[in-house]
C-alpha cells in the first residue's frame, strides 16, 4: 500500500503511520491487494474516511486502526497515530562527560 500526501508519496507502507492532526492522505493499493477488499473503521473519532474509501483525514490526537476486510476476514491492518507534531529522531543527547562526582 502506498500513502500519498499533497507533497509526498510513501511507497509500500507496512503497518503504521504518524500523521499530524488536520492532514489528509490518499491510500493507494498495490497490485497484490484483492479487488474485493473493503475499508472498515468503527465510528472512529480520530479519523474521517471519505466515501471513496481512499481519502483519510486525521481529525484529532489518538490512535486508530483501519481494517481492510474481505468478508469477515482481516486482510491488513493499518495503525494511524494522530499526533500534534512529528519530529526527527535524535542523533545525539548532547551530553558531555566530566569528572565523576562522589556520592
């Protein structure tokens, strides 16, 4: 599954995304995705999914699971974390070593 934002396309998303509240994205299924898959969320307060079952908007902070179903069977789960902001991972803690202090 690919995820498309206004200025970004993420290829082959596996299981989870962090998305800033207010952002929308388009879910693009790949060739190995069965045509009979239906998108399901249970009256989700975090997400809004458009009638096309492809356009998703993150409405509030929280966690949601989008289920891609074939009948009663889950084909794939996609976890969406609605967040206030995303930050790059720290590469250093900016610590400095000094002389040990006695206790």
